[in-house]
C-alpha cells in the first residue's frame, strides 16, 4: 500500500525578493559566511549561535483546531489549540514579512521508506537553517527532485515576532501546525531543532493511519541484520549508544515501525556534543567536519570547538548526515527489532543501570517515560529535573498516548522482542552527590543485552520497583549492578527510591484506559 497524502490545501506561498532553491552544501556554507550568519571552524564545520533560544519552546507550540482533526488530537498543555482563522492570519503576516527578504528553499522527505515517506518543503529566512534541514531530512536524488510534490511545508522566520495581542499567543515565539493546510509556521526562535521536531510531530499524527508506529528512538543493526531500538528523551544517550563502531547506524532519533520493519524518518543526526570526547564517542567526533552544523558550540581562539565550554548552553549540538557515521545503513531501513532498550537519565540515582522487563513492565515504563530533563534541552531548564514524558516523546505526540502504547505492545508481542530498562543517569547518589554512569559500562551492558548474554544469567528482584536486575554482566563490575550497593548510606537510598516510586504512581494515575496487569507492574511502594 502506498502512502497517499493530499497536496497542500492552504494558500499559495509567495516567495521573497530572491529565492535560493536546493543549494548544495558548499553553496549553503558559502552563503552563510557571506551573510555573516555563521563562522567556519578549524575542522571545517559551520558554527552558528541561536541567541536566547538554545532549546525548544514547548509552551509556544500550537495545533490549528480544524474540524477535520479536532476529535483525534489529545488537547492539553502539549497540544494547545489555535483557531484556524488565527493560523491563517499568522500565515499572512509571515508571508508579508518574508516578501522583502531572500529565502532559502529545500525540498526533501521525511521517511526513508518510499512507501510511507512524506514529501516536505522547508522555506527559511536563514541560510544556515536551510543547511540544517538539508543535512537532517532525507535528501532526494536528482530524479526524485524532478518529481517532488511537497505535501507538507515548513516556513521558518526567526526574525518575525508574533504579537500576542494580535495572535493570542503566549509570547512572540510560535510553532504552529495546521493539518488542514499541511503547513508548519515557526517564528520568533532561531533554535533549529524546532523544524525537525515539528515534522516529527506531523509524522506522529500521520503514520498511525497506515498502521505504522512512529517512535522517538534511535536504531542500529548488527552484522547479521539484527535490529536494536533505543528509546529515550534528549540527553539520555540515544545518539551516543546507537553510534556504535561494532554495529551499523540506521538513525539516531526518529523512526517508523511498519509491517516490513524499521525505517528512519530522518536523513541525519542531531547529536548533543557537550563534553564530546574522541575516545568515548569517536564516530560523532569524526562526523564534525565540512557540512556539519555546530549549534551554540564555543570556539577557541583558533576556531577549534571547545566541547567542554557550556557558556552559551549545555545543549550544544552537531547536525550532520547519517552517512557521516562510518558503516551507516544508507537505505535507512532494517528488519523488525529483536531488542528494545528504554533509556532513562535517573537524577534520583536509584534505578538499576540495566534491568529486564516483563511485557507488562515494558508497557508500564513506555507509558511512564521517566527520565530527567537535562540542562538546556528546553528553555529554562538549568539542571536535571525529574520528569515523565509519555512514550519517551510526549512533546511530539498529537494523538492520545494509549494509542501509541497499544501499537508498541502488539508489535513487541508479535515479534517476541526483549525489552530492557537502562539507566544512563546517576549512581551512588542523586544529582550533585552521585556520579553519572560510566559510558564504558553502559556500552558493555547494552552490548550484552543485544547479544543475548543476559538471557540466562541469574537475576534478583528489586523490592521497590519490581525490576529484574542481573547479578552479573560481561565487562561490568558486579557491585554497580544493584544501585543500593553503590550508595554510602543504604537507608538514604531506600528513602529516595520510595520518593521516586511515589512519583511513578502519581503520574500513572492519569491513565484510565490501561489494564490492571499493566498498572500493577509499576513500583510497589506508593507512599
């Protein structure tokens, strides 16, 4: 079955004073330098800064409440309604604003599987933003470009400020999606990640209509074709752990799972690079080269990136094509996964570094989506904050969470997928007292899970969370596998663990349409 989406049904967009269409990477870099939008670094990457917006602005995100989609959207703090007339007015004002400016246009796709991909067009005020989408979305061949008919359009004008008195917005920043007009409008923010996440939100709405599960996860593949998925929010390690020299990268952030297998929604990677180290993350380190966009990375006097410097933000980023990673799967597709890993950066420091989940526990923790927001990923977040992001991607889910969870449960059961919970956060104590889990050990645990080396080892059950903790794991000191053993004062661990357990129960109470078997698979201490 081919995916058929109606063409844009909104107004025709009149382009600006001069249109730069489908420029090459070299041309985009040249234009960015000529326009003083960015600087060239010592390793050939293009470095741009985004002013006060160094992360997403989730409180400024809206969906046009058209009659055709009203009943299908999970309205609330994540999906805020905007009147269709307001969207139309915003579109008109942005069009008038851009009429006097040069614009940069990219045509490409969201989705590596031709059956389900979405042809997109991105219109940018900034040249470097156009380079960003060129590297992040699926780039068309010459033949595909000749037949390209955009079915969703993104218009990004950071210089346009949305007047709250006119548009009823919370601030001058706005990210608005209209499924009726097949359009995304982004204004008042220079943070490039808004463009990719807006299209991901679009795909999260469209793909389920075709039986495809959209996923906020990375994916890689072994030499024998075995596929592993890594679910997790920003900063939990999706990009780092999936960029594995022993495996082949399918994609680092967004995927679909169809009846044929897994496919990448994007054509590039958007890696956090604070503290980037050539020994721990050699593939990402080497990917920062000509054509890569560095976002808010501080440069030294000779223009070398200083990945340790968080002066501008901890949410420093590198955007580059997937094939900048050696051995990446160029087709962006793989078979059905055999292992799924839920990644959490536990700021409480009480979850095991790895634990095996029953099918019911897998559904519980997928719906919970517990992690810690790390500094800089959203405006106003300056240190880790415990949070629950349903399905490990609540900010990008237009439909009710239970629908996505039901899709995952069916696919896990059908393909007999093993599921593990991996804590990439703190051990030996909470944030500021404990320490971040050693990446070497996390990699070893992930490898063991993927290779099936944890299937037959001895397990003990965590008395509070009910999780199955392996007693041993190749390449990992046994004493760190049980988090309680890493705390100087076990009684303090128990108190902190119960505190987190209570938060799990409070969050899960919001789900009404889940079975008792799933509900009872959570922590055992509610107070």
